[in-house]
C-alpha cells in the first residue's frame, strides 16, 4: 500500500477517486447531495496529498527507529457504536464559547507566601509530590473535584505528554485521558511504539477538573503549575508534547493560535516542546489527524537528535 492510500485509509476513505469532469449542463442538473460529495472528495484528496508531502520529508537522523505504519488499526477513531460518547466528549472539550477565548498568559507577581510554597514543591520527591497534589486545597477546584489527577506512566520516560485539565471521566477515575479521547491517544502512542506504561508519562496543567469543563482560571494555573514543573524536573523527559490549544498557550505564555504554534520546536523549563491537537478535537476533525501525525514525527525527530547529541 502506498503512502497516499495509507492516509486515505486513516481518514476513513476506502479508495481514492477523482470525479470526472462533467458537462456544465450535467453539473447544473446534478442533485445537490452528489455535488457536495464530489467537492468533499476533492478536499480529501488535497489533504492526503499534503500529508504525503509532509511524510516524505526524511529525518535528519539516519539512526531513526522504524515506526509501525499509521493505519486504521493503530491511529484511528473509535468504532461508530461509540458515537454518543464521542459526541459528549467533544461537546465538553470544545464548545463555541471555549474556542473563542484564548488562554491568558500567567504574569504572577512575586509574593513571599507563594514563593515559599513554590520552593517547597520544587524540593519534593515523587511520593511527597503525589501526596501534596492529592491533599491540595490551594484553589477553589478542591471543592468540586471527585479525585485529583496526578498523572500516569513511566517516571523515567523520555516522552512527556501534557494536556489542559481533567474532564468528567478523568475526575471520576483519577487518571488523565480516559474515555474516547484517551483511546485515540493510546492509538497515537501505539503508532510510535509507545504506551502509557512504557517510556511515556501523561499529565495535565491542572490536577483538578474545572466545573463544567470550563477554561482554567489564571490563578488556578498559577497554583497548579509548580506541581507540573516538579514532575518535569523529576522525570527529565527529552521531549514534551503539548496537547491542545489551552495547554500550549498556558505553558508557552502565549495567545498565538495553535495552528501557528505547531511545526516549531519551543522550550519549557529547558525541555524541547512540540505542540499538537487535543485528541478530543481530532475525534471531530478527522482531516487534522494527518497533521497530528506530522507533529508526533517532529517530536520523534527532536528526541532522536537529543539522543545523538548525548
């Protein structure tokens, strides 16, 4: 199977086709639904071509490890039977109100009490840090949470994935990225030969769920970020992949749209950062899955470069 066919399969198109050019009169008389299908198919072909072009760019590191091909089995959306849960996940994650409001960069003024708290967190070992998060009452989210969501994965991981905040399922289970978005994320990791318990650590900017999955407030991020910083310092990942607009804008202190943050290697606490889309967004926008794959390949390239320089 060639690369173009592979990407079409991932996008859910069983075969590539291009509509024949019909006479003007025939097009004018064609049913509206058929005309729409032809237009959509043309757009899919364009997306596949762009994805193929991006994939053809070879890594500068000749020692790059072979990766399983991206197929519908290892990088695909859940079955159609899960449509109701998918819709609920997407609605909770990406409502119009959320999409319109950019994250606000944290510009916290120094104060002795906050500085002392941050310094204490920066000195914690892993068990103490986990216990501190579990008992944290430093912002109002403690009053509405069911569970804190500390993180999951390999504490010596080279890859670290950072999302925004727990959702409803995460709050109930105490683990990040579960439900349909979590299944898609696991498939994305499997396409790279990774898993939650193998060379990956997954965390969020916030450790508690904001009520109704609203955007985190700046003071909530300010209270929680020292925990994330300490996790990063203890894990010492070689690359951080930031999932979603709000997490990217929060960590990078930016209001730049995610589309412009993608494709560039940023830094956080001295660690290379690659920005990509949130899995819940990809459940709705299938055409951006090819772009998300490009982002993961960029992160892999960054990690390979770090390994070559070590």
